[in-house]
C-alpha cells in the first residue's frame, strides 16, 4: 500500500465532555451501534444484521446491541458530539481523523487495540493514520480506491467491446473523452457521468486534476497556500469542459450527486463513472437499482500528462471520549464477532460464508479476492480470499484491470479543508458545463483566491 500522507485538518474547538457512562438494561451492557440498515429501504441488510445481533447476544448474554440508523455526516456529527449524543461506536471517514481527535471527541483506544492484537497486525500506513502522540484513537475498518466503473450492456450496444465481449478501458483521459463521445453518438446515452453538486463533483475531479499535474495546496513557512490556479489545473478543468462541448459525452441533467450517478449507471442511462467498486457499491447497484451483476465492469482511472492517479479513502470506527471501559471492550467484541477484527472466531467464518451466499442468491457480484485491506498480508487476508474464491460469481475478466492495480499512484484526499475545496470545485465544474464560453483561467483563479481567504488563511 502506498504511503498515506497524514491529514492535517486543523480545527480547534473548545468543548466540555460529559462522561459516557455505562447504559444498563437489567445489569447488561447496552452498546449502541450506528449505521444500522433501515428495515424498509434495505430489508436484506437489515435481516442480516438482526441475525448477527441475535447470535452475538446469545454468545455474550451480558451485552445488548442497540441499533442506531444514524450515520456520519459532516453536518450532523459536530452537533451530536457537542450534545454527547453520539452512538457508542460509529463510522467516520479517513478525512475526519484530525478534526475529531483535535477536538477531543475520540477515546484513546491504545489499550484495547493492543489487547485484541490490532496494533501489531495493521498495515503500518493505516496505523499511522489513526495514531497521535503514540496513542491510537480510531479502529481501521476498510480502505478503497476509486476505479472507472462501466455498464457493459451500453458498451456492447455501442460495439465498444473486444472479441471476448470485454471492455478495453481507456488508457488516457483523451481516450476516455473520445470513447464517451462515441458511445453517446451511437446509443444516445451519456458516455460519462460526472457529478456536479453536494461536493461530489469536486471529489471526482480530484484524481483527474492530479493526473494533469495539479497541486491543490502546499505548506510555505508553516502556512497553507492554495496552488490550483495553475496551467495544470486549467488543463484538467478544460478536459471537463471538453466532455460537454467537444465530445458531447455528459448527461443533459446538470445537477448530479453520487446517488443520481449510481442510478444513471445502474439503470443503463450512463456508460461510465468514477466510484469505489467495493462490495457496498456493487450491492447497492444490484439491490437498490436492479442492475444485473454481469453488466458491471471496472477498470483503472486513465492517465493524464502527469501520470495515472487514484484517490484513496476509507472508514474507521470511533468510540466517543469518556465511554465506559466495559462498553469499549464490548465494542471490540462486537467488531471481532462481525469479522472486522484481526482475530475472527471460527464461527464467524461461517457467518462470512453466509453473507456471501446471500449475495450470490441476490445476484450481487462476489469477486474472487479482496483488493484493499487495512491489515498486513497474512492469514486473515488469505482466509478471506480462499472463501471468496469459492463464491465468486462473475467473469473476473470484467474486473481484471482494476484487480491487478498496476502502474497507478494512490493518494489520500487533500490535507486541509477538503470538503470546502470540493464545494468550490463543484462551482467550477457547473460553470464550464453550463457555459461554452466559460473562462477556465478566471474560474480557478477566483476559486483559489476564495479558498485561500475564506479557509486556508483560517487554518492554525
């Protein structure tokens, strides 16, 4: 795994925390777990988790799992944390580590990470990400990198597959633009889906801009300085503009977020887009939108003048500051039981098989191995891959390029004020899609100036 750059999100907040005492239910430890599937909108996932809850409580009769459907968002986290209303264990994205730790909301988990053998077995770069001053504040869960996901049916309709019916993914962004344009001309369906709102456009634009040589920010004399008013970023934004006005490859709808992007791809209304092609994404395409598993193909992001880049992210578990030690220990037991820890109980490998059987039954793609793991290579990864190979249910040639993952650089999200940067880039993307005569240079100069004055100058 490439070296992960530590994120320096300086957001100093004063707070006063009330200790999270142990909740009791007839003397039992009650553990409130976030991101629980909704019974109505995700019945299969809900059923799977309720089954896991029942089996866990049978094994640990002194612990009760309390489902909580709340999941992390930048807007809702801080108010809940300040009000001491967070679940007992919750997901947060990689980008929020420094912000949450610096604010004092995260519990020091070093003792439990050592006890449950996480510390010695985590990938070193991932461990660095969650460690501050030799204390570990987060529990790594998963890592991903963006890939180029395609609807194979649209490619076949356009005659853009090889003699084996497999997509040969574009190697450069110029090739991507030309391919996306041909697909739309031949089928009338957008060849490429580019989000434009809710910070999604800026997120997707990031690895494109890196491939063109963009540096978004650098530290100079201890101060963060915006650097993306540059010829390199202008070339990247010009590529986005060309997708609309040169190649005519984009959807007519200008206002697309990640939800709409998935819908367009899965319902055969768009040929390609960038996304994390992990199990959650594949499950979402099939279960939510009815996409056929054999219509999914994934390749690498193309190369630009500066090379080929992808964006890496992931999820961590956090336990709020002041949580009762017995409850922290219960949280680690729950993670281990769910197969998310280093030591997976024998019975949980059967649970893992049961999950994969459910995916196969529902037509969710199961790939023959895990690409990214937070763990060092070893027995756990080998066991996961051994089991996945038994249940693999797709033509792996449709995923081969991404799974081989050659000649591509992984980068984490930018180190400070990343969400604010995405929002500004959304505006630039919307402008060049809406107006054929939009001035790429001025758009980026104004955005960089805004980013500097309103955000970077306030970073301490």
